[in-house]
């Protein structure tokens, strides 16, 4: 096949049995090289995945000799024919594992130095090194998969909300500081010295203006900025799906969000979610879990024992009830198997969160075990 004026016909990760017999032109990065003496195999990678390319001197001697000099992360262009792999060499772990490309032309677009870490696998690489060479880190198949999922999710959201009569409207990033839950990032103004813009913590005021103006269904996949210390649920810069609607009640919100999440899980993960989702009121969440954002996967609901333990004689409990407090417990399944050391560790954990201690009872078939059983 002649030569570099050939344009790419497809992505590596999209080549499959439907392409058998076709001539293709692919561009990508050398992922792995395997020299089998008479043949050289190269795994060629792009953002869509990996395909195996075979260099055979009987097909094209010049390409075979060039392939012998390839190294990892070289950027190459190949032209060849898609063939079905021999049965014994099929790779079920690859989406393209039933086919290979027999190379008839090879062009090296760019050579590469030895990377500071392996691209071929996740490996034990420090975060600092990954961020320093972010352009290499983003070549990793796992990172490409993550960004691919994010891209597909955004497309699903946009298609879904558009069909629900929402308009996607961009709101300003350079704005006036407004009172919200965190500190603003500020940006100095070049035209007005000593004055500053603020980056929005959310588009809250802008979307309310849109509602007042009659744009009754708005959404935006938007960046938000909050000058906060890093925590597990707080980031200085994050992306949110921002939605505002007029002329609705809470059940309309439930239906819209449940429909969107159901579609995302089905198309991205192949998981069918049951609707409607379980609903918890604020009072129910606080009563059962002690927080308004519970993780219900653990099934550790709080049980109110205040009535049952009235007059029990245990001073800590009695004093709490006298001061209009409550006595609540967690029923920890298989907790009777905890050692005393493990219970002491749980007590220290409770104290670290502000508790004064931890009352516990092991319930065994023959007896209760606890320092406080004498009070019951």
C-alpha cells in the first residue's frame, strides 16, 4: 500500500470481525512488542483500545525490518488487511481479540524516549510522578476508559434532558461574590485595579434569574469552585449536573432524576435500577441513621430503646432520659464474634468522633456478655 497520504480509516479498538478482509489504515502508540523470530507482533493502542498488528517479511519485508526497531510509545501509522486470528491465538480479554491486522506498510510518525513509568499496566506509581507526566498517565488504558465513560455519561445526560424539554444554558464564571456555604476564589481585574471577580460556587443566582425570565427548564454540566480544605466530599473544583425547573413539585424532581440515573446505569453499566427509588424523609434519615446522607448499604439502622430501658438503673442511660435524651443502639450482625481488643478499638473510634464511650452487649445463645448486663 502506498504510502503516507493514506488517511486513518478507523480506530484500533473498533476493529472487529465485521472488518475481516478489509484494508485499514490505523494510527496510534506502540503498546507492546513481541518478537517471535519470523514474525513481529505489535499491540497498537489509541483512545478506543488495542489491536494486534502482525509484521510478516513475506507480506512486506521493509515494514518487517522497520518493526524490529520499534520501541514502546513510538507513534506509528500502519496500513494492512484485517484477518481472523488463528483459533489458538484468540485473546478473549481484548475487544479486538478475534482479529489482527497484517501490516503492508509502516510509517514511524514520532519516536519516544523511555517513559518514566510503564504505560502498559497500572503499576505502583506515585501520584506526584503521575501528575508530573500527566500526558503519559492519561495514555493508560484505565484512564482512557474513565474519560470515555465520562464522555458517554455526559452525552446520555444531554440527550435525556433535551428530550425532557430542558435547555442547556451556560452561565458566567466571572461574577460578583455572593454569600454561600464556602469561600470564593477571586480573580483580580486588569481593567479595574483593586477590584476582583469571584468564581461561582454554583450557578444558583443565574439559574433563578432564568426561571424568573421564563426559561422554565434549564440544565448545565458546569464547573463550580469553592475555596475549601480538601475532604472526601469536598473539592476546590468540581463538576455538577445543575438543574432548575419551574411549576413543579418534589415528585417531578424525583421522576426526572430517577429517569436520568436509571438510563445512565443501564447504558454505562448494563444495570437495571428499580424505580421509584426508596424515599427517606429528613426525620426518617436522622432517626434511622443519625445523618441526612446515609449509606444504606450497611443496614446499620439505629434502634430507639428509650422506652425499653426506662428505669434500667444504668446511670448513664437514666441521666440521658432525664434530660429529654434518647437511647439508641446498633444491631451489629455477627458482632458476638468481636474480640475484646476489637471492641476497645471501636470504643476509641467512637471517642475520636466526640462520644464519651461505647456501651456494648454481646448476645450469645446462652448469655449476655457486657460490663453493664447487671443493670438489666
